């Protein structure tokens, strides 16, 4: 490896710690988990839609926005449920998939369960309004009792 190659690799590693990169990692984790549960996942062309991925439930296509967090504060994890400015609506997405990275834990939440809220708080240690959506992959069409919470 030449010196200029080493600098280029270092630049890539430094650029990797961004929100966009974290979002891409969360989308890849969602893709891995969902396809492992037998779901069909589609990726929209471009980056202009309010949803990140589309899940084929067998009956219809569901628009999913994927969010993630790595940071815990006061025994909770927080996710911002909005785009650049506005909160998500049922006209834009069907589900929010919230990934709690340090715990490798997913919440699959219908948009109607949180909209118009922009900040969602998760308490995996117990309690909280979103606990019934923890690992609720069956809401997206994953079959079998093993996927129900």
C-alpha cells in the first residue's frame, strides 16, 4: 500500500461517522433482519422520498422509515421522528422502524401510533408507550408465532 492509498482509506474511515452513514447502517440492519424473517424488501430509487424502504406484506406494499440511535440518556433512548423539518404523516409513511443499536433491538411502529410527535422515547428496561411495538415484525407481514410480541 502506498502512502496516498493509506491517506485515502483514512479519509473514508473519518467520513464514516456521519448521520448519513449511520442511517445507511440502520437501513442495512433492517434489510438483514426483515429478509431473515421472510419479508420482501424493496429499495426506492434515489433519496427523495420520506420513506427509506418498502416492505411487501403479500397483500400490499408498506412504506417504512428507518431511524436509529446509539445513545442512552436517563435510562431511555430517543429518536427524532421527522425529516429535515416536518413530522411524518400517514400520507408519507406507513411504519417507523426504530433501531436501538447498542441493544440490537427494533420497534416497528405504525405511523398512526406516534404522529404528529417528532421525538419518540424508548424505555427498553421497562415501560413506555412503544413497548407493545418491540420486535413487532408481524405488523409488516412476518409470519409465525416467533415473530409476535
